[in-house]
C-alpha cells in the first residue's frame, strides 16, 4: 500500500502542478522582478498537499465546476508559499536553502523577497476573487472567501507563527504548543478542506466536520514531526534530525514524553478517520491521503 | 477657503479614526505581540485620506449602509498601513522614523514588523469579508472585493513599489515614472473611490469615471510632491527637501522641467474636476478634498 499511495500522490501532484502553472503571473512589465521571485518560489516543488486536500474534498462532496475550485486551489498554494518566503527571511528563520534550493532572498535579495511574499499573499485573494460570477452563486463563493481570509490570518496561521517566533527560546506550556501547532499547521489544512466542502455545497454540519478532521490531521502531522526529529535518522528523513533537542526547543515529545506522543498521534488520527467515516460520501484516495499525512515517514 | 477645508478635513479624520478604532484587533492571546505592532502603526495618525475618499464617494452615490462601507474603509487603511510597515524595513527604505514616531521594526523588531505587515494585509481581507451577508447583496460586495484585491496587488501598488525599488538608482523613462506614480500612488486612491461607488450601486460607467478621476488626482498629487521637493522649504513641508536631487533620482520635474510639471498638475487636476462635474451627483466636500489633494502644500 505504501508504494501505491506514494505513486498516487505523485500523479495527483503532477495534476495540481499543471493547474497552478496556469494561475502564475507572466513575467513581464516594469514589475517583472517581483513576479519572477514569486514564480521561482511557487515552482520550488513540494507535494501540493493543501490544494490536493481542497480538490479531493470538493470532489467528494460532488463538486464539478473546475472554474470555481481551481482559483481557490491556486490561492491556498500562494498563501502557503508566501509564508515560506517570509519565514525564510534573515529576520525570521534565516534559511538560505529550502529543499536543496536557494531561498528567494538569497536569489533575489531581501527587498524583492519581502515584496514577493506580499505579492503572493495579495495575489491569492485576487486569484480567488476571479471565482466570483456576478450572480447568485457568489453567495457561496463569498463564504469560501471568508474562510480563505480568516484561517491564514492573525487568528490562524500568522497567529501561530507569531507565538512560535516570539517564544522560540522560552519554556512554553502544552496549551501554547497546541496553539502553535493548531494555527501554524492545522489552520491551512482546515482552510483547504473547508473551502472544498463549501464550494461543493456541503451543509454547515459537514463543513464543521471537515474542519475538525483537518485540525486533528494537522495535529497528528505536527506531533509526528516532533517524534521523527528524535527517532529518525537524517537518511530516512532527508533533513537533519535532533535539531529540536539541540535548540532546547519545547516540543510535544519533550512535554508529554515519547510514548504518550506516539499514542496521541494514533488517537488524533483514529478520531479524524472515525469522523471521516461518518460522512455519507466516499473518497478512498482522500482517506488514504489523510492516513498517510498523519503517519508519514517524510 | 484653505482654513475651512483644513478644519473640515480634521473633523472628517476624527470621524474616521473612531470607525477604524472599532475594527482593530484586541491585543490578547499568544499572538498579542503581532496585534500590538499592527495597532501601533494603525494608530500612527495621518489624515486617513483613503477611507475618507471611499466614504465620501459612497455618500455621494447615495450609499446608506454603515455595516457595508465601514469594513471596506478599515480594510483600505490596513492595506495602506501594511505597505508603510514593509516600506520602512531595513531591506527597503530603512526608515527609523515616520511622522516623528519610531517605525514598527524599531519598536518591535524586524521579525514582528514583517509579521505585522502580513497580518494587516491579511486582516484587511478578513475585515472586508465581514461585509458579506449570505444573501443576494453579496453579488455587489463581491465586485468591491475584486477591486480591493487587485488595485493594491502586483498589477497595482506592489507593482509600482517594485519598479521604484528595483530601478531606484537608474535613469528611468517618463513611461516608467508614470507607471510608478500610477501604481504606487493612484492605485489605492482608485481602489477607494471605486469601492465607494460600487457599494453604493453606481453604474459601470460611473465606476469607470471615478477610477479615472482618482488616477488623475493621484498623478497630480505625486507630481506636486516632486515639485515641492524643489520649490519648498523644510519649514513649509515639514520634512527635508531636495532629497530627490541629492539622490540623483529621476522625478517628473527632472524629466519634464519645472514649468511643464506645474502645468501638468493643473491639467490633471482640471481634467479630474471636469469629469467630476459631469456626474449627476454632488458632494461639495469631496470636490474640495480632491482640489486640496492635488494642490496641497503639505
């Protein structure tokens, strides 16, 4: 099954890459340097998990309108990408490389990296706003817009990122660690799955169920990340391990212990899948993908 | 008249300040430091010209719904403010002070200033999205949203800002200078006046007329700025003069000469006011404000 899901994900990733490519700006005009910096980072690869979760949720709830879902798929990936560009800046994580590729500020300089991040965040909303049609369907699109504007923001991703940055070298409580994980990681997954459901016309209750599933999968993913930093080898993980301990960083494992952490990953995952199985809709690939994400090796 | 318009502007500014205050986030939670940095810069003063132009345009076209226009007024000021925070960063203009007050990165550090800018840009869309009602009125609100998402972006303000940053030390053409002025300055004025018109139910043609007026007023404002840098004293202007010449910066005056520049300010202003006077609606204060902006002393 592991080979099969990896192969399936690769195919879905390729499919999403081709959608994303059609939403990137052409590199021309007096502002072309910022457009190049945006595209450089958008083209840096990755599994495109967020637009994938959005599309699969949309399909599961019976969504059929490509022109409605695709602008939102591009938008969520732009928001994810802007957050990487700004996170990598010298004043924040100061990373020169990401996935073996030079980061935007190394290639284009800090000024353009800041502007490219701003550009992607703003262009996400501009792109999604192309889904409006000027008729009554806009009432549903507006609901998706509200989610796109709130989950990545100060009460979502930026909120989690702020707490992570500000309290990086402090002892933090489990409550704050969960706040960081929920907002920095789960928020965009919630955003993706909720928008997929909303645009397909799911009920309020179903949207709420998807939000809960996404939050649990995000938490399982992040706790698993803390576990792998201790139990894995650099070879298995494809990045240095032990960095959390070395940085004296409070993680889920340092607070709750390895055994409990592993049990909690399992509990969050099981709970998410149980909720998923209560839905009167099926998407086997999405179910496998959620299981893969919460228990992934890399 | 000059005393009178200054007094009127002050009263309108006070009125807008009270609206803005009600849309700022409460400084609490694990992310409160970013909220404090956002509010610090939002509370740094200024005339609040953009929300003022938006509200006056809305009123002129007969708009009456405070709960519809106010979220957009707050949003445009948040977008303007985020652009100031990021412009002032060391990698961009590297300004320690703005209007005699320390800039955000001086008070809160660079990491939080970057996040506060991101936070304000994102929160602008979150705030405006509160104007959606879940009924057919959302079709109009969606049109306003499209303008809010496009004018400040890569084909608007960020585009102009990019060209300004990238070509700062180069000889630039009049075409590029106009691109910078139109996008860096006019775009948010266009955004404000178009949204005021759209939300009040103006026709496509009227919205287009307001866009043209706003562009001309923005250009007159910016050319006047170039002129004052040469003809004014530091005392009159309240900021250092001659900085453009000192920095060998290409300005409208260096390209077209002082006499032509002054004539062009007049021509853009006259053309804007002529267009304004063709409208079947009246707002004397808005007309005076446009005249004030294009010919202002400071």
